């Protein structure tokens, strides 16, 4: 073996560089993270939750709950303020997916609107705690402040004809307007 090389034939510098590249790949997302960049929900859960949320706030002239970012809102809250509900979500989403596959032979996202309604109705009867959490969190995410991940582009506020509500302790400035000369 040549001096400065290990049994694989790499120099110490090459070995450290390879380790740094591997670590960077994990941090950037090549590791076992969610494809959508979510913090709490895995890929299967992030496919099951949106059709459930959309039953509470479906699309019409305005975006549905999932189109308005409610999935991101709920995911963020499950890593922060609603961490205590994470197991309820995991169990409820697994149960919802299993019910969908058992009753309709496909995942919830592939169901028709009427089948999704039937599924969510069944979930409300079999797991009311999960149903109530999702309903409440969907409304929070849809009508709450966009800075929390939901209500993208303030769609619900525009739908209601509201200006951005003032936040106590913060001055409201429209930074898109240039100051008068």
C-alpha cells in the first residue's frame, strides 16, 4: 500500500471529501426524507391527507384546502404546537388509507369526489377524534395567516373580501407600493 492511502486506495483528502459529499446529499434530501420536503408526514400520509381536507373546503371559484397549502400548515404544526397529535394523525391516516383500499380498492387520492365523501363520512363515525382534528386544523390552515404555511397567497381572505388582518404588535405596511415622492 502506498503511503497516505488506505486499503480502498483513497487519500485522506479524498476520503474526507467523499464523506462531505455523502453528508451533503443527506442534508439536501437524497436520504430517507419525504419527497415533498415535509417535516412530519411521510409520503403515504401526505397523499392521504389532502383528499380528506378537501372534503371540508373543496375547490370552487377559489382553491381547495390542499391547493391553499393546508397540508404544509398541518405538517408544520405536527412538528411544533400539535406534536402531541402526531400519533393520532399517523393512526388516523393509516386507517383512512386502509378503509379506502378495503372499500374501493384504491388509495383516497384516486377516489371520485362522492367516494371521498363516503370515506370521510365513515372515518367520522369510526374515528371521530381524528376526524375532528383534521377538520379543525384544515380550517385553521385555510383561514389562518399565510406565514404558518396555509392560506397560500391569502386566498381565503380574498375569497371573504378581507384585507390582511392586523397582527398585534406589528405595523402593517404594504411594501409593494413605493413611497410617495
